[in-house]
C-alpha cells in the first residue's frame, strides 16, 4: 500500500510538471541554437541578371556584417542562394526547393514582381515568411497578405503619386500631361497621380495610355503638344521612354519639363545614349527611391563596403536596392528575441520601422501594410550631369486607393 501511494504521488508530480511546462514545441524549420537559415534568391543569370545579381550580393554582405557583430541573439545567419532567372516558373521552383529541401526559416528574394507574385500562393499556404528582395510592383503587396513583405523600392502607386507631386510643387505645374502604359502597371501609376493632381488643384490636360511594346509615339506626342501642358510626365518603360524623349525634342517641346519615372531610366547613361540627342535632355528629370545620386555621398558608404566584400566587381546601379530588405529582416529577428518562430517574426515585421540610410524616406510596415516604402527623390539630368533636386516626396497611402 505504501509503495502504491508513493508511485501515485510520483505520477501526480510528473503530471503537474507537464501541465506547468506544457508539451514541447518543435522548432520551426531553419532555426537551431546557433543558426538561422535564410533562402536568398534573385536573377543571377540571363538577360535580367543586372536587376538581381548586385542586390543579392548586397543582402549577403549585410547578413555577414551582422554575423561579424555576433549574429542575432547568438545565432549566425546562413544563406542558401538560388537563381530564379526573373521568371515565375523558376521562382516557384526555387522557393519550393528552399522550403522543402533546404528547410529555410524564411525566404528573401525576388527582383521581378511577376516572379515574386508567382511564389506567394505557396508561401501563404505553407505559412513561410517571404520578404521580397528588390521587386516592388503593386501585385506583390496589394492587397496585403500576412506572410509577404516588400516594395522596398516603392510601388507603382508610390511612383505615380510622387512624380505628380514633384511636377506640381517643384516644377510649378498647373497643366499636366500624363503618359502611362495601358496595363496594370500604368493603371496604378495613373490612379495615384490623378488623385494627387485633384487634391493639389492641378489640371490634367492630356492623358495618353500607350501599349508597353509601342514602336511609334508620334500620335500620342502630337496630342500632348496640342494640349499645351506646362509639365509632361512619363511613367513608360525604358524602350518607350526613349521614343518619348526623342519625339519630345523632334516636336520642339523642350521648353516644357519632361519628368520620367524611375522604371524608364534604369541606367541614365544608357538612356542618354539611346536617346542620342542632347536637345531632348535640356529640361529632363527622373525619379529615384534612393536618398542620393546612385554614386552620391550618401551612397558611398555602401559602395565602399561592397568593394571590400567583392573587390573584383564594380557594383551596378541597383546594388544598394538589395540592402533594405535584409536590414528589415535582421531588425525583426532582433525584435523577436531568443524564442524565434515564424509567427513571431511576422508580428515583428509588422511593427518594423526604420531609416535604412539607403532610401529617401522611412521603411515602415503595419498589420494592414505590406508595402514598406513610399518615397522618391528627383534628379535633373542633361545627359552628362546629374543635379539632385531638393526634398523628398511621399505617397500618403490614401490617394488613388
């Protein structure tokens, strides 16, 4: 009887301990006592590699800098790199491989919005945090979904809103002509631009919606000229943007400022060469999400650090675009603390707000906000010299919604 009482007491004590501590929770994939595994992907080969190679290398550089300082609560970051070639099919394959074979904690990748969007169904279903590298299209972040964060370079809505505000405030535009593509990209540009113009009391005297693959912009530019605007805005892609600048000069419109959105002038020197006419750029401006010229003083810190890590490579124009997403990830990881889970990481990302030292404004997320960045600067460019215009312009998140 005494033995039975003793055994019963021991069992009751064990049950009490189990109740107190609860069942053991299996750690989320990609986390050990000493490591956090991140899947990092971008186009590393193919025609669009310029959009992703340097940003991915910059993100790797940031993670290594964090590791040099001790990591995140004693854990070092380890990355597994994959090439998505900027295609939706490859992106889905890469993300599935990183999640199911490599078992990463989160994925940080994507330089092309279509590719990033293609992977979102999988990460949402599997509840894997997905922080886009430098893809910034509306489709990746609107409507917001729990596990996806991005747009560190500003969405199309940000581009449309900020370019219109610049045209009105800085260039004193009262009559605006607006050229945009007739696709979803152009729709987003135009929706916010139109709302900003209405709010600020400017008149849009011409709206030309052109196909992305247009090869002759004579008709739309003639209509723009007939409307007699005092500022012309273009949110066209690179090839049509060149055609617009050429016709703008040919039709003698250069006394009117021409403002080009960032997507049409990825590399200014190449743009000027393709335009092939100095007269087309005497009154020309373009937008950028950065806090300075691509090689300006505020960007030099990152350029020099990149050269230390990769001494045999000259960084391209998109290099620093890869830093803010990695910065956001490490800040959220720090915020979670030692007890790291995917759900806690997502909660921490929703409360992340910081100045990257790369972009022109704050990077900020919220429970109902997955587009992390909403600002632009503008630069005057005559084909040789870049002149930074004063101030930064931000979308308020309401215009055009």
